[in-house]
């Protein structure tokens, strides 16, 4: 493994900054294209191909969502694993490995035999592949976010971190757009071979991403920490659990709410609106694609606001927006109107989700010192993903099926509960915009943690 020289800190040059931002954005896009492609296919394809034909379709969809959850559960493990080595040896090498893993898994899914060919081995293999996907993306998000944020000055970290974060919706655009194009095939052709092509196309995207990541330089912040002798030989996860206990809890809860909405829209709402008969499968995917495209620009917008006004004010405003608009959003989804359903996706992604999610990269990164940051950000974000995004499809399926007659109102109430928890966590967090403020906060938090222990 290539350990970066610790002789002197690297300057944050404009050329290297641009290269780091582009590399983080495109690499993250490829990773999330692969990861979210599974989510898009989970409700539309896998229930019919990887489980017994005698199984009830609703049960098959629920089991597909369980496998989806398995990927989210493995993400914190991947975050801890890659965070450990990323905090000891640097960010660059870890990001190269995660991208390679993700590409291999996507190609394998595209070539997988179905239940009718290999029986129960099909869903078992699918679970294993999804777990490997989770491990890879668990190390990806924090690494890409930090490579972007640590290549710029502190006053631009919110925007820089959001560039890597936008790889998520960009990957979603590509995944739903390409899957949506093939979803227009006749049913038999789509389920036979059409759904496989988007997974196999991942190979070309991975090659481009690997080339860009090979050319980017190591994080200047990490190199500087090495030069100062601040990179420790111990176990980063133990330091995170000991030194940043409250920061981690606040980060997990702050991310869970907006991540719940992200997965709800990407995985659950498409098959939901198709089941109502209001729109067909391809149209629903195109609606999601359009909203994800706008989402790409909404995330940096809210992140830039956090550079100007602070992380806490913007995220708390996002919480208020989320609570205000969630009931109107579901009313639009249930309207039966083409245009109103399209508007619902636009309300959900670029407004509700992005308003609180935009600053999340900087919000989490600034809670941890450089030598512990990869592990800390990975742990908090990925546990937030399990709590929010990983459970969203299953929770939504259960809430809609409740016999109280409220349907999606149950989902709205549960989402508000999660947003309230997120808002409380943001309120209890100290403002970290600016290096001096963040350093003073860390000193206070370490003292508070020792006192509480």
C-alpha cells in the first residue's frame, strides 16, 4: 500500500483542487450508480427473477427490500474498515479499492443466473453481492467527501464536500435513466435481458473513475497531519468512540432523517405510484430521474448557504421545510395526476431532502480531527444510512399496509418524527463552520466527554 510521504504538507493549488473535486464527484457518481441501480431494480425486477414463481409478489418485493437492507447494514462495517486504513495510510488508496470492488459486483449482478436456473442459490448470491456493495460504498462516501473538502480552504468546505455528495443524485440519475430506457422494452425482453445491460455498463464507468482517482494527489490535510506526527499507530475506531461520542450520536441522527427521504423516493415511491395505475413503470422512473437531476444542483446550493450562514442555521431551516412540505408531497403522490406526481418528486428530492442534506458533508467532517476523520465520518454517516435509508422501503411498506386507513399519512408522520430527532441533534451540536470555531468546540467536547465518563 502506497504511504504518502510525510516530508511536507502539500499546497492546496487550484489545479489539484479542481482535480480532487472532479475525481471525487465522478468516482462517487460511479459508486452510487452501481449501488442505487440495485435499489431501482429491487422493486421492479428482482421479486420476479430471484425468488420462487409460487411466491406472492408482495412477499417477493419485501424480500428484495430485505436484501437491499443487507447492503446498508454492511456499510458501517465498510466505513470502519476503510476508515481505519484511510486514517493511517491516506484517502487515495482506499478510494481506488472501493471503486474497483463496486464495479466487479455490478458486473457480477448483471451476469447472475435467476431462480429458475440455480434455485435458492440465486437470492443467496444476491445477498452476498449486495453485502460487498455495502462494504465498498461504506468506505466511499467519507473518503470522496474528505478528498474534496480537504483540498480546499476552510471557508469553502461546505461547497467542496457537497460536490462529492452530489455524486449520489448524479448516480441516481444515470441509474434510473438507463434502467428507465430499458424498462420501455416489452415485459418479457426487459425481465429476460434488458435489466442486465445497465449493470454491465458499469464496467466502462469504473475504468474512467479509476483513471481519475489514480491521477489525484493525496489529501493535503492528511499529508500535513503526517508531517506533524499526528497520524497515530493505534485503532482509529477506538479513538472515535472514546473522544467523539456525542459528535457521533448527533451526526448519526442528523443524517438519518434526510437519508430516509432519499431512499423512500428512490426505492419505494416508484413501484408505489406504478401500483396505483396513475403512471407506468418507465414514466415513474423518468420522473425520479428528472427530480434527481435538479437534486444535483440543489445540494451545492444549500451547502453554499452553510458556508455563508453556518451549518446549523441551514440544516434547521431544512428541517422546518421538510416538516412543512411532507404532507403536501404525499397528497401530490396520491393525486392520480401525471403532472402532480412529477411535482411530488420535485418537492421530495431537490427541496425536502436537499435542504437538510446539502451541508451534511461539512457538518460531519468538521466534527473530527484529520487523523480520525475518515473513520468518524464513515461511522456516523453509514449508521445514519442504516437507520434512515436502509429501513425506509421496509418501514414504508409496513406503514402503508397498516389497517388504520391512513396509508401514506403514516409514512409522513414517521418521517416527521425522524426529522424532529435530526433537528434536535443539530441544535445540540456546536457550530463548526470555520477552523478556529471547530477547534475550540473539539476541546470543549473532549472535556465534556471526560466529565460525563
